[in-house]
C-alpha cells in the first residue's frame, strides 16, 4: 500500500523515522508530510532518507497543487504524532499548512492518528470533543498510551509505540484493502505420507512461500484459509488468517475442497506428495533380514486438478510448478490440464529459488498468454507480485 506518514510538532516526532522504517519493512511504499513545527524535532534529511522520497512540508514550494497529487498517490494517511493542534484543526476544517490541507483533501480515504500530548491537554474537553468528532468521521485513533511524558509527569498522553501503530495500520487495511470482503484459499508446506508409526515420505518444503502468500493476501484485506502441511511457521495473530494444520495429502485435499466453494480464489503452493504408501503399519517396521525392502505406493488425489474441475465462473485458480527441466513447457501443460488461470513457475535451476530459502524467482504465466517474470526477491515480495498479477 502507498502510505503517507504525517508528522506534527511534538517530541514523539523523534519516533517517526522508526515508524516509516517499520511500514517499509512491512512492504508499504511510504512518503512523509510534516508541519513546520515537526521539523523542529526531526530533520528533513532523516525523513527523506528513511522514506526514500521527497518530504512534503511547504504548501507553496513546488508551485503545484501537491496536496492533491499526494492525496491521489496515497492510499492511507497515518499522523504520528498527532498534536492537539492538528486534531483541533481537522475537527474544525482548518487548512492553513501543508499537512492540514492534505488531511482535509484525504476525507474519502483511511486516516489513522496517534495522538501525543501532555495528559492534561489530552483530558481537556475541547480535545476530547475533537477526538470524538474525528472518530465519528471514521478516523481511527491509536493510543495515546499511559506512562512517563516528556514534560516529566506521568499520565495518558504518550504516543503509542511504532510497532502498535503498524499493527493498527494492518487492521485498518484488512477492512479497506483492495481484497476486502474476499476470501482466499492458500495451501502451503509439504505433506507427510506415513510409512509406519515413526517414518514418512516427505519433501523439503518449509511453507515459507505459502505463509508469505497468506500474509500478503491478508495485508490486502482478504480473509484467508491457509491449509498447511507440517511446518514450524506461524502467522502473526493480527492477521485474519484461519490456519488449518494437516499432515497428509488426503487431509489437505479434504480441507481445501471444503473451503474452496466459498472462496474468490485459491493459490496452491504446497508441495504435495504424488504418492503414499499403500499401507501404513501401526508399529515400527523392523528389518526382516533381507537386503532390500519394497514399498508399494498408490497415487494421492490431485488437489489442484480437483479444484480446477470444481471452479465456478469468477473464481481464480493459481497453481505452482516446481521444475528442474523443460520448465516452461511443463508449467504450460499443468496450466491447461488442471484448468488454471495462472501458474507460478519456479525452477530449482535458479539459484536462491524454491525450497527452504527466503527468496524466490518466479515466472507467472496466465491462461490469457500473459507472462510476468520476477528477479530474485524475498518470498514476501514475490507473494505481493503474484497477488497483484492474479487480482488485477
Ligand atoms: O515451502 P517453501 O520452502 O517456501 O518452498 C516453496 C515451494 C518450492 C514448495 C513452492 O514455491 C512450489 O513450487 N510449490 C509447488 C511444488 C510442487 O509440488 O509442484 P508440482 O509441480 O509437483 O505441483 C503442481 C501444482 O499442483 C502445485 O500447485 C501443487 O500444490 C499442486 N498439487 C500437486 C500434487 C497434488 N497431489 N496435489 C496438488 O494440489
């Protein structure tokens, strides 16, 4: 998401660069807008360096209507710290500097404010009335927290920590993101196919790619049903992701086919075992004296092909293909055979791609002939690229 961080003149402005850094780390593009008073506490150079973009602080500097072009660019405005002054100005419709003008122009988009001031100022009826007015217009307040204040007293008035503000941004995005109101299914991780009570057939999938997809979908506002094979990964609790932990391909099949009909789309990144032992011993198998051992395998259901057969008009189905040779031809064949809208090809011949690692390099091939190729990126960045491609 494109987020504008607005900074006003309070001592907590020193935490604004950290907030910008955390928002960027969470994958957002960030620009800053500051009041003149804010620049008494934090410098232009710092804000431009951490955001990687020019600071907006002067209504007249560019000679253009920058408050409007910045409003068009931004998808959310986070004011941190928000002083009593800026809260009062917005509540009264005053626009006399760069940030207050931007805030009035931003009336149809989500705004989060993190108030910070002395506790008696915060308790003042005028401030409380203004805060209630802003809340009634849909502006979300995070904090203020209780604790020691810069003026030496203790009370309610500290700006919430940047981590808290980032969580609040994530919550707002879940209700306002481009996929708000949609439900998506994601499969992740390996499957384990039991041989006996202590052994299984498995593979090297860590679940990282699938968990990154689930997080990115939730970040874009979707509700996610994540069906995952055995992995030690967890989803951050602030996200709306329902995690279904399964072990075998047949369990994954049961969970995925149950939720798919209520989903807008599905992205299947799990590395599912194609075969399982015909029989699973309920005890530990012992050596029987012979040199070799023959294990009879039977085929597992193909979850992706089954969903391809169930797919309704309007549902989007995305598969993965992990290949080692004839990559494109194999991926294209799977796209058609399994009735997919997109297939995401990753090749074990690309260094840094595939199993276990934190990075991936993918080719997203569409049924319509489209082709999007990524460089080597983090799995989080790849997940966002996939979601942007398959939902646009
Ligand atoms: O988990 P990581 O360590 O982060 O690694 C990510 C990954 C390498 C596992 C992932 O990027 C990936 O490539 N996943 C698909 C691996 C795979 O099994 O590909 P495949 O070509 O065998 O299967 C094709 C597609 O059919 C996949 O979407 C798979 O989920 C699906 N499938 C396969 C067999 C089966 N019985 N049911 C299925 O749904």
